[in-house]
C-alpha cells in the first residue's frame, strides 16, 4: 500500500503510528458517516466529561507543538489569554501558503470533521464560543468539504447551541481567504478577518492572545495542530507522548517536494525521524530521483535557510534544527538534486516573497524586490561580481547582523544558529533573503560562474562638495 | 513618583514617564531618533522602520521600533550602536531606492525630512541601479492636492490623518508589495475640508498643494508666527512669504488650540491678501462713481460726513457696524472712536447672524475644557462647517472615548456620526427638544457624570435667536456648573465685542441700526470691514438700509457690495499686512504678525481710526500697535493679563477672563406661531466654502462654493416635484425665490435647508429678521 487515488499526494507506507491521517485510507473519510464509524467525536465527548481546565492541562501536558511554523506549544499559547476577558475567539489558520507546504489542505479535504472536533475541544478548553475558520481562497475543495462537514456537524448537534445536551455552545464561522501569502501570518489573518487589508500587525503586542480579533483575546492555531486534539483526548497524554521525543511529541505531517523519487505528504514520528530517514528511507521518499545526488534541501518551507547533505542527520526536532542553522517551519521539505541551477532556485523563491510582500514596511517592500531584480540580472548573465556582495548588503538591511546558515565543512563554515534579527514587521522580508543568503553561502561558485564574464560596473566617483 | 521610569539613553541616565514611547523618551534626553511615519498627533504604526533602535531590558540588545515600544524600567536605549547605524543606513537606502531624487524640482526640497535624514543618517550614496518604479504623476486627488506616487514613501501619514484625525477616510493604500500606492476611491476625490494638512505632514514631496506648487523654495521663505483669523477658533499658523508676497500658511502645533491642524479654507485663503481686486487706495464718491483720492482728502471727507450727520440729527444718528475682521487693536481703536469721539452708542460687531452678545457673559469653557469634558452639548450650528478645527478637537474627544457628545441641531451635521445622542428639532422647538432630552434618564445620568460644556451658537439664520437663547438658559439651569463655549463664527468677533464694539447704553444693535437706516433715521453709517448686503441674513432689510442711510463710510480691503454704495471708502490692510492681537472664541489672545507690506497705500483699521479721530479733533493717543495692546490690557475688562510682553512670550497666547461688563444673556420670550402643514420651515446656515471675501478672492477656493439650492428630505422632495434637480419656487408671504431642488437626507422632514451666501439665488431675500421662524411654500415651477 502506498498511495490512495482520492488523497493525491498523501503517501502511507510502513508501519508508523498515525494520529491525524488515520482515516485517509477511506475514500469517504470526509463524511460524517465514516467519521462516526472511526471514533468520530469521541474526543469531544471525552472532553465534555472533564472540566475545561483539565482539558487544557492535558493539551499542555502533551506539549502539542504548533504546526504552523513557529512550533509554539498550543497549551501554553492558550494560557497567554488574560483571564476574565470575554468574548475571546479561536481563529483557525487554514491559509496554508508557505511554498512547498500542502499538508493542511489534505487535512481539510480528507478529514474536515477531525478539524471541527479539534476546534470544539480547543473552544471548550479555552472557554470561548466563537471560532473562525479561515481557509485559503485557492483551496475550493477544502472549503467545500469543510462547509459540508460543518453543516453536518451543526445538524448532528456537535456545533451550535448546547452541544450534546451540555451548557457548552460554540459557533464556527467559515471564512474564505482572498489570495495573499502574508495572511498566513496570524496578525495579518486577523486583520483580513476584520475586513481590512491583510497586513501584519505591529508588535508589540506580540501575541494576539492578549489583543487579537476585534481587540479581544484570540488564539490562532494551525489546522494540523487542532487536528491532533481528538486523538489526544481519546487516547490520553501518555499515549501521545509515547510517540516522538519529550520536547517534540507525537507525529507531524511533512510535505516533500522536488527531486526525490517519491514526493508527497508523510505523517512522520516527531523528534526522532531524521532528514536522511525522510529523503532516503524506503517508506518515505526512496532517495533522489534518477539516481542523482542530493545538492541541498530546504527543511521547513520556502523561508527556511537551506541545508546541504551535511545536515541529513538532523532530526525533526526544533532546537536541533535551529542550532544547525535553519528551522522546521511548516513541515515542507524541498529537495534539490545536483542538476539544480542554484541561482535560479534562489530567484524562484525570492520572487515569490517579493511578490507576496504586503508593502507596509520599507525593508520588505523595497528590499525584497531589489533582491529579486539583482538576482534576475545575475541569472540572465547580466550581473557583476559586485552584485553578489550587493545582494548580501541588501539582505543585511533586512536582517542586520549574522544570518543563520548551516555548517559547510568543504568551505570551512561553522553553523550560525537560528533565529535572526530583523528590521521588518513580519517574517516575509527575511524570507525573501533566506534563499539568497543560503545559496550565496553554500554555492557562491555557481554565482561567480554566472558573473565571471561580465565586466565590473564602472564605479562613479563621488566627490564631496562642501 | 511611580510614574517615573529610569532608563539610560546611550549610556546616560534619564528619567522617562511611564507609558512614554522610546522615541519620545530619547527626544527628551536630547537624542533625536530619525522617523518618517511617526507623528506625535497620530497613532503609531511603525511602518517606515526608520526609528529602529536597540533596547536592552536585561536580555541583550533587541531591535526595537522606538515609535511603538514604551519604556521599561532599567531599559538601556541605544540609538547609536553599529547595528542601529547599519539599520538606519539600510532603511534610508531602501527608501531612496525607488524615490525619484528629483529634489531640484521638488517643492519639498530644502524642508524635506527624507532629504534631511538622508544627509544626517543615510549611507551617502545609493547602489540601486535598477529601473525605478513608475507611476503617472502628479495626479490630482482633490481640487487642492496633487499626489506624486513616485516620491511617496508609503509612510501612512496622510492616510492615517484622513482616517483618524479628519474622519474622511477617502484615501488609502491600494495594490500590494512593491506596487503599493496611495489612491482615492474611483470617481471620488479626497474632498476633505482638511486635505491641506496631509501636504504639511507629508515627509516627502509626494503631496503638494495647488496654491503653493512651484511658487518658492523653502530657503527663500521668511516666516512669522501668527493666528488664522478665518474663523474664531484662532488656529496658530506661520505665515510664509517670499519677495513680499504671502505664499503659504503652515499650522503650528498649539496644544490648547489646533494641535497643528488647519482647515483648507484657513490654510489657502491667504490668496485673497494678494488678490488683484483689492482696494489699493482710498476712494471718494464723485457723483455715481468712486474716484481715487489721497488719504488726507478721504479722511477729511469722512470727518466732514460725520460732522454733517452729527449736526443734522446728533451723534445718535451715526452707527458703526463691524470690527470682527480686524485685530483687537483695530476694534478697540474703532470702539473708542465711536463711543468716545463720535459719541454714538450704535456700535456692533455682529452682522445679525450670531447669538446675542450676552453669550460672552456666561461662564466660559476653553476648547480644552470641551475636549476633556465628560459631556459636550452642541446647541450650535454645524461646527464642521463653521469652526472646522473645533470639530477636529471634539471629534477626537468623542473618538478617543473621553467625551460623549449630545447634539441638538435642526439638521444632521458633520458631528452627528460621532454624537452619543442626536436630537433633530424643527426650528422654533429648541426648548421642547431640550426638555425632551433632559427627561431622558440616560441623558440625565450622563450629564451628572462630570464636567459639561455647552457649545452654543446660532444654527439657523432664518429664525430669531429667542428660542435658542431660551433653550440654552433651560439647559444651563438644569445642569449647574455647565460652562459655555460660544460658537461665534467670524474671525475676531469675540475680541471685537469684548473690547467694545457693542452697543452702549440704549444703543442699537445691527438689526436695529439697519431698521433705523431703512427708516431714514441714520445720517451716517460706518461699515468697518462689514458687508451687510452679503452677511446680514435679511437681505431686503440690508438693501433698504443701505439705500436709506444718508451717508456711508466703508473701511474695507475689497470693494464689497456694501462698500460700493459708500461715499468714502477707506482702504484697509488685510491679514498678514498688519500686526496686532486676536481673541478666539474661548477668549484666548494671541499675536498676529505683519509679514508683508500692505497692498497699495492701505492702512490698518486702527490707524484709520486714529487719523479720523484727529480729523474730528481728538487724539486717541496711539503711535504704535503695542500702545493699543497695552491700553487694552489696562482698560478692557478681563484683558489685564494680555499685555504685549505676555502675548509675545507665549505662542499659545493668554487666556482672558470672562468680562464682567457684559451681562449674561437672559431669558427672552418667544412666540412661535401656528404652522401650516403645507409649509416647510426654513433652515439657513453657512457651509465652509461660501462667498465670503477671503474665500471668493482666493482662486483655489472660490470654485468650491457649492451653490445655492434648496435641500429637502428625499420623501419631501417627492411631495414637491418628481425630479431631483428640478427648479422650485420657494415663497414666503412677501418674497419668492426660485432654487434648484436637491434631495438630502440630512435635512429633517418638513424643513427645507438652504446654504447661506452661496453663488446663485439669494436665500436672504426670504428671511425676515423680525420673524420668529420662516415658513415657506415650495412649488414646482
């Protein structure tokens, strides 16, 4: 067994624990009938027999890490809400648009009830009665499936007033995004929900938990994070933490794309699985395509600094990946084999971020596009040697100080750990720079070859006038 | 004090206030942090990233947005570290990357924060060799403001101003990322009364004002601080000129008054000062025409006319109207001339369009009092139209949830959206409206929560003041301790009234004077910068009065309709041509600067008064304007503190005391007749842009007057005519005027609203200033 025609992209191979993708093997996994047949809403029922505080403690105890990118524990996040301030909201970030990431889409398309149940458990634990489900506009099937599931759930009494005969009432409101990457940033998503331009909010306040949607305490959680909760409530903390490591328990979904023999979405064991397991393991990607060799890979979505084969033994453990000079981010691995033209690859990613800049802060708006334009010239063979240093200089205006990168023994480079300083409001600006910086750090020779024949730009002397 | 927070700024200990922004704390400590988007009168947005510094609160230096972050105990603020310098250079290089660098042809060059900070904090040269961003430019975003999107650095100042301060969110960002730009809505211009402020706060040359474009370079401008006299708010401005020509006003941030903002009418009406239509020399009537004359000839003629009048029917047959357009000194000199030298008691500065002068005898509130009161009751005209910057202050108070606004007006106003309670009343029913309001338990509770300020003024020129006075009295009796902010509109009307341009014992007010003139009882009418034909609501009476007055002397800057009927016209200098002081509606005395030489051979009104006194055989004893300012401080009730030295010492001026010499207004009886159900009750009020001299002679503003039309509620309009834009005949018992009909849902049903002093049919012909209210019949033509 490997793939299912109805869940294109999902790969189910090997004997691993499955938490969020267990129902994917069924063609009708998105229906309430199938959901009921597979312990559906048992997690909610289990939760309702406990106090909200107990449910919260359970999520905290299981250290369910946020799967959106930052890897912040969900239980801790909920605890950041000021007590006694109501109303408060749960916003579900289904605006999955990080390059290379396509796991949440599968979760919404294949198991919408699991997400709804997760929302209800979170709402119960955090004491809130309104949930906003924000789904990316480019995912019509996900929208349709979640909408249908929501109608079914309302009809069955799981959502709405007095859920399952208790005092607990929740409304879930479905909202469709309008096509902006930056709205995946939680505060931009809140702005978008409020009907404003999707632009990240200024920090501080750092967390919407204090001041979020409509100025009220708000939790923003990723689809995958919430999809973990029904299983956790059904099976308990011990079962959850038995999988993975102490700091990264459970499983996580990883989307692999690029030059591997078998790209796709895999549910892997958190913390212990290494990138080597993932890219070369038989149950996963089965090595590099066409017998080529691995040149580099992006470990955590397009905005993450790149790893080279030297980092293959880094496990899916946030702190280890951070120390190695990158991040696990949204669980998207992009693989480049030795046929890859590195400057073009860097340009492709940078172009995306330059295009997706919201434009409100200067370094991202101007710097991202400038990086892209210089890279374009370099790729077209119109660049100069000075342009390469220029790229790093522009990058330093976005991220002052040392930018994280992986170790490279061939070049004698030590790793610079995550994170970085930034002059921008959110991570879009640094994301435009990350591929440029990684490519120039590890593969400067490829850029040098591109600009070798072009003459250095004539320096125009600047004379001071006093 | 628990409010003090110890920080260090670049290693130097400094005591900051709790909640203070890092950028402000650093400024207090003498460290200027460069900025573009930050503006102290608007909320912080942290978009430009120019003000990034490093702050260490114990966890190592962290990149901090100094316009967003507040100080914390023991914070180490570093504004000069290598990282900070690198970030500043980086942000500036990025800001300049797509900036056209057309400083040599840019109006802002020389006073441009981008230019200045590029020099002080920038990298010195740009490495950007790509093609720059291009937009069509400049594009007009309103009648007064042009936008150059290539120069724009997207700091969000103008858009924030439009939204937060002006309440006219008509411009915003559109598109995304590198192609983000400012735009209006399609087919909807940035038609804000406050659009000029965006030009002033723009940190680059992206927004330019039509009246100033390509007129001067900043280093050629000379400036003097002064006060805008367009309305009685008295906003502080700097008057800037080059080669003896006034070119621009800029708002000055006066904490108690205008917070740096100006309305467009005030900002751009300077064009009138240099209008080619100014009267440039005295004129004396020769038969049907006015002929130029020398000052000695004109003054002698004026003195002769006064003398003749006195001889014919005594000093009581002479009346002096006006003084509200000039300085306190002008008004005081003319008041002394009228009361002491001529000996008449018929003196008045109002043109029959305000509440009685007794309003100034009530306990006075300041603008700050109103903007910090728990409750503000507006028993006033639309202050957005008449006192625009007061509107900004009160709007801010309401938006920032400091103040609840209760509004009683005969039609919806610019303030209505911000009002906690709005009561629309039919003219003549103010008292019932106040009674109804006071009977509301919520309102009573609100009025008891804290200070109450009543903004009182005349909301309708087509009804007598009696009911409004009654209603105000009722309100003040019901709310003990409430203070009044008098919503007198005209420039220095409060100053003129307080220093003496008001009737003496038994004297006539304007209405009485004009009635007497119409009856042939006025031998000499002196118009000191006043134009009854344009400004007195009852146009018929004004016309008869000017025809009936035997002799007319006009002191004016322009040959107004009334001045054209004078026997002698004494050419007066205008705003920015004369020094002096101004009293705003709260009684604040501020300085007025002389920036340019007067047009022609014109003289200040006070000089004319002094000269005329000499011709009449008396000496007022004034050699300089300071003599009069000192004399006002010595003699005028409430002005003791307003000495020349005190006024010069404080840009915010000196607050005068409530004059005890003015009796507080009292209860007056008003009888409102029965109303015919077919009739509409007429409401006439002013809007910002009208045919006032300052506006009509400023080319940039003149065309903004909306034109005379009768506005009816859409359902009423259906009753009268089938089509909007149709011509309708509006009739009273004695007159009828044909207007265009306009559907306007801000007008109450059963009333008809006509803006006053607009181009087109004259609504003044329908107004009888002796009638309690004006009911009109409206018929399809």
